[in-house]
C-alpha cells in the first residue's frame, strides 16, 4: 500500500517539475529543477520503505533516477551515496539487515550512483574543456570584433553591411556623415531607404543596374563610378560604389562608397585645359609641318641629302606631335561623352584584313610576320577551300579602326622578334577579335592598371619604346562606347593577348540595315579612305589661321579654297591625302561656291617678262588635284598686257614668271 506521505511527496515533485519548466524565470530554472529532483528522490525512498526495500517494485525507479544524479554534479552523487549508506547502517543497528536487503542496497542503490559518476563525470570534463575553448574563442572574437570596429570607424569611406534581405546591420560614422542618417535610425532599415542611389542624370536606379541588388542575387563583386547619391537633406553627390559579397550566397553584402564630386570636378578642369591647349597648339604645329613639307618637296626647295635627312626627322617629329594632340583631344571627348557615333554595317574579317595590310610595312621593317587566321583558313589543304564564318557588326567604323590599329600597332611595337597573330571568333551574340604577340609581355602587377589614363609599364624593356599611356585608355573608352569590353592576358617575357568583344548582328539583320539606308559605306578606293568635309576636325578659326601663314601669303593674296565633295574625293589618288599639310590646315571657302571643285590657287597677274625659253604647250587642267608646273615653262594662256588687268572671276591658271612660282596644295 502507498501511504499518504508518499502520495503527497509525489504531488509536490510533480508541481515543482511543472513550475520549473513553465513558470520559473530563466535564471532560477536550474534551482527549481534541482529541488524537483531532490523531492523525487525523497518520494521514491519513502515508497521503498512503505513497500519493503528488498521486495519493493520501485527499486527499478530508484535505479533510473539515481543514474541521472550526475547531471547535477559530483556533490549530488556524494549526497546520494551517503544517503544510501546511512540507510544500510540504520538497518544494521535495527537488526533488520538481511542478505536480500544488502544485495538490494548494493545493486539497486549504490551501483547506479557509480554508473552515473562514470557516465556524467567524463562528459562534464569534455563539456568543461569545450566551454573553456568556447570562452577563449569568444574572447578572441570579441577582441577581433573590437579591432574591426575601430578600423571600420576610422575609415574615411562609407561602409554599410546588409543581410540577405537588404536590411542594414552596420553603418560606420563616415557613411552616417555622407548619407545624413544616424546609426540608430538606419539600423534595420532597407538599404534603399538610406543609400538612395541614382543615375548620373538624377533618375531612380532600377534593379538591372543596382550594384547592391546584383551582389545579393549573384554573389559577385560589383564596382561603379557612374552613380549619384541623394542624401537625407536632398543634396545629390557623385559617388564611387564597391559592393562585395559576404561569404556564400545569401550571407549579405558589404557596401563601400565615397564622394568623388571633387575628383570629377578636377578631372573636368584638367580635360578642359588639355582640350583648349591642344586646340591652340594644333595650328602652329600644322604650320611647322607645312614648312617642313615644303622644304622636303623638290618642287619648292633644293636641299642636299644631309639637310634632307635632318628635315625628314624634324617632319616625323612634327607629325608625331600632331598625333599626340589628336589623341589628347580624343581622350577629352571620350571623358566628356562628346564622341560621335555613326554606326554602319561592318564585315569584320575584311575590315580587319584591310587594317593589317596597312600596317604590314611596319612589321616588315622589324622582320615580323603578321598572321591573320581567318584569311589563312580560307584555303585548306590540297586545294580544298574552307568556309569562313561571316561576322557582321553595326558599329562606328572610325572608332573600331582606331582600336584595332592601336592594338595591332602596339603588338608590332613591343615585339622584337617572332610574329603577331590576329584572330576573329565569336558566337551568335558576340564577335571576339584577339591580337596575340610574342613580345616582351606585361608584368602581373601592371595588368590591373594597364587601361588607365597616362599609365605606362615602367621597366628596362619599355623605356626604349616611346608612348604616352593614352592609347589603351582610349581603346577602352571607345570599346565601351560600342557596348563592348576589352581585356588582356599576358605572361612577362613571353607575350600578350589583347581581346575585344563586340556585339554581333546576323547576316539577315545586316542586309536589312543596308537596305534601310542605316548603313552608308565609307568613301574608299582600293581600300584607302579619304577625308571628306564631314570628317574635318579643325575649326573655322584654325583653318583661317592656317591659310594666313607666311607660306600662303608669300605666294599671293589670301587664297580661296573649296572643300571637295565626296564624289571628287572618291576620284582622288591616295598619295594626295597625306601630303604637305595635315587635316587641320584644310579650310572651307570664305564664300559658298556654285559647285564644288578641287582646290586651286589664284595669284595676282604680274607683268610678263621675256621668257627664258619658248613655253611648251600644256593641257588644260582637269577636275582633280592641281599639278605643279616645271620651272621655266608656263601653262598655255594669252600673254598678259603691259598693265595688270583686273583678275578674272574664274580660277583659270595664269602665266607665271620665274619669281612667281606656283604653290601646289594637294586636294584634301
């Protein structure tokens, strides 16, 4: 029979257990749980006494309960051991100690206590070592966290950490100053509420170009300098943003940004200075080049070979200086977004092959071989003709020509011996043009900076090779204008491969664009392009200043010149394009002429002296460039009267004297 005391103690034990689990505060849960366990031990002991210790059915319950005593520590095990042995001594002095009672006390009372000690003591040691390791790790992480917080707070750039949902978890003081939000206000908000990113023109940023959203969805870092930020006060500033993922996908992102408004203003001022200085210096450089060209022309000057060698070198230097000014102007246009874009359908294979043929003489001078793979693939082995894929693009031909010419010319320049390989590949959406050389290569530490403005690799191999550091930067800007990308792969001392990827159009699309008139073929003859009026880069003032130089005035009154039409240019010979004067010296007519005609020179008629010899008949000039007349002869014309008549309105050539030699200016 179970007595009332046992039932009461059991009820108290149940009550303590329920209170410990549901009602006790967290700091007191361990105390109430320990009290409930002790009450359970006392209840079971009373049940054993009421039902006979040796023959009680509750011995098994005692054994199970005693095994879990080790959870509460070694002191509890010692207390139970003392409690069981105290009952053994009481039974001995009460003369109620029998063999069955002794076996029951040893096997059912003391054995579970030893098992509990073995089981929970070793586990407690392991947990203590783990707790110690966790404690040490927590201290170390806390120290690292404190150091990281100090570093992040000391950074001048804004730093914001967001979780995988875009909620802000960290914002440093620099970010608070830039965006105008306090830490307590920003923590927990969506990053779009605090970091209000805009496009350069002030429009709201969509997800397609949002660098933070792209990092959270792709787990790839993103960098951009083309965004603006609206602060909490409504002020808009230009910023540079670098967004990087934290660990694996879904862990969040770190956003680092800074104000670049002053840098952009300085760059704009620098670009304005370079542009103005280049424009101002192009005219005198063009005049210098014109003087040197006249000195090298046998029709205008007689010089010995030594002087010709000196003047030739000076002429080449003047041409190089002119190209440098043109590069500077192109760079400023690219930075300001003023580059023109006149797309046309281009067959990449023929277009690239034409450029290679133009640069072949430079390769021949250095003994290099230019290998164009698409051209070599047309002829297979044993007379079999392979079918080469057609790659069409719809791009600005001038931009593309400048990029490819620069890359191939650089490959020739930086290759001492070996070959340059040009290849064209692609898929349905892109065309990839690669230029591979066996030259000096590029060190790994210079590759990330190679496409920056004015950056040049500085080592013993490149110091002997000239350059300004503008070519590759201009290539990158032009490729970006054409919605493409450019990259380089190089091994130092082994060679480099420059590749550009451009959007491709299908054969059907190319035919449609041509038929629709959106693509106009360039004016060319035999693969050689000519300047037309639309391509003249000089300004009206520069052209007038060029015509007002002493070279022109010495040979007559200020000349009237007309720009040839596209039809006239198509009939001109390529040798007249790059003659005495650069493009910047070509000037339009002061007054519009009724019909375009090649440039001619009108000189004031002079009193005709007695000719040295009988003039030979000369054919009337045809449409095209004006050719020079040998000294001592004159064009067929009516002899001039004794007094100078009024100059005729037409531009027919007049008889010239030995002193008034005609100046021949090529038709541009």
